[in-house]
């Protein structure tokens, strides 16, 4: 029923048995929303990931073209395309990891919350499919508003009786990527050597960079630098939305961040030790049911959630403000499914 774009099979001349077998385990990954601004570069980068053996590209439009295009890359992952709701189940069956950038992006003047009505419905539909076809898969949710879509996904999975909080992760990696970049700029460092924890959520003031914990190398900032950096990290998304002037939000840096995060999840699934990244997850780190903080990834998804560590006064004040907004966004997501 779906497009078979496996190397060789498409033409009928492939010698399936001749495919070189590498030593590393291959994981099956699906991208839902694969034809979009994030989806396309994300598909390209995942096709380049040696941990991926099968890559499913699902969207409601345009996956035949994206799949044909990506499938010509001479990397090991086998690519298959699926288009439209009636092919969702085939797209999901057997997957180890799902990456979800399906949904509408912001335009200038919009907040992430303005996307709620459209994206909430899309996330619900996709998660109903996941509960039915691959309830054990790790879910990386990118669709905004992440602060609400993760609680929506959790409620859908609870309703279906498949909820495993360790397998549902809201992707906040772009906030970390931005924080590393902007901090490196201020300090005159190579961003590869910068590692800023970003906690809270993924919208405006709920994005809390813990600049006091930037440890590689240890350094300190002036109050002016802290204000500048916090504001730029919290509004990095809006910076891109305005520069794109109506054509969408961050797609290329987001695809990069999504792949960085998905790769960490896959290395965790493989059993690598010490894989720690920030993500928005079901949490007991604060009194809120969902919160972004550092998590350790392993064979079962999240294996440990780390506490926030010591915060300075500036960060404690930011945390209080963030929690208020976050609580409302979480409640909005839960109510969308419950009512
Ligand atoms: P886009 O509009 O370019 O692409 C979205 C894709 O989703 C389209 O191809 C569309 O056909 C597809 N889609 C719509 N309904 C679908 C359904 N029911 N099933 C499967 N696919 C469906 O948008 P873009 O720029 O790729 O952004 C996608 C989402 O990612 C937005 O919600 C955006 O706000 C969010 N985002 C999240 C970030 C984060 O840090 N978590 C950063 C940037 C964007």
C-alpha cells in the first residue's frame, strides 16, 4: 500500500541478500510531518545517521517526492514514504523511535500558544495511532506548543492504557543549542565546548537557561550579560519568526537540534552509558506534572531525571514566573483531551 523506495526494490533489480551488514544495531525511525520545513531537513539528516536502519516518512501531503529524493542518498537507512491518514498505521508499525514535527508553525505576532487549536488535534490523532500500532516506541514531540502537546500526548496514551512516561519526551534541544551558541558568542568560545542546561518549558519565559551552571569551562557573566543572554535565548524563536517575515519559524536549526536529540535517544536505546540531555518530560523535579530538565537516556527511554541543582537568585525568580505560565499550559493540554 505504501511507496517502496528501498534501494534495489524500487527497480526490481536489487539483490537483497548482498546488502552489507554492519556491526551496529539498526533502529527503525519514523518522522511524522516529514514534508514540512523541519521534516525535510530532519529526514535528510536522519538518513545520514548510521544508527538508523529503516526510516519511515509520513505526512498528509508530498511524501512521495521527499521519499524519492532522500532515498537516493547512498547511506544505509532504507527509506519508505507514507501519505495520508489511511497509511498512518503502516508508517508506525514496528518503529523504535518517532519524531513528530507535524503541525503549523508561528507567523510574526503569534505566540506558540496561538497554534494550540490546530496542533492539539493533529497531535491527538497521531498519538492515537501510536497507542495502537507502536505503544513501546520512544516519542520525540516537536509540535508546538510543546508545553501543552506533551500533556496532550500523555492523556491520549493514558486513555489507551499504553502510557509510559519514560518514553514521551518534548524536544527542547533547540533552546539548549541556542543557549550554547549565544553564550559561546559572548565568551568568545567554540560553541562545541559550551554546555548550558535549559530547564522549565519551551515558550518565552518558561525557557529558563541556567547560566550559573554553564560549566565547560566554568565562567561568570556580568548582570548585563545575564539579562541579554536570558532574553535572547527565551526569544530566539521569535527572532527567526520575524526574520522569516511570515514564511514560518525555525526549521534548519530545529532539524539539527532534533537530530542531535534523536541521536542521543538512539545511543541510549543501544545501551551507551552517560547519555544526558535536557527534555520536557513527566517530572517530580517541581510540583508541576511536566517540566524540562536534564534526563539520562537508556534502553527504556528516560532512566533518571536530575534535580535542577543550585540556582542563583535571578534563576529562582525566573523559575517562579515560569512555573505559573507552565501550570496553565499543562492544564490547557490536559483539558483538551479530558473535556
Ligand atoms: P510546516 O508547516 O513547514 O510543516 C508541518 C508539516 O506537518 C507539513 O508538511 C504538514 O503537511 C504536516 N502535517 C499537518 N497535519 C498533519 C497530520 N495530521 N499528520 C502528519 N503531518 C501533518 O511547519 P514546520 O516549520 O516544520 O513546524 C512544525 C512544528 O514544529 C510547528 O508546530 C512548530 O511550531 C514546531 N516547532 C517546534 C520547535 C521546538 O523547539 N520544539 C522549534 C520550531 C518549530
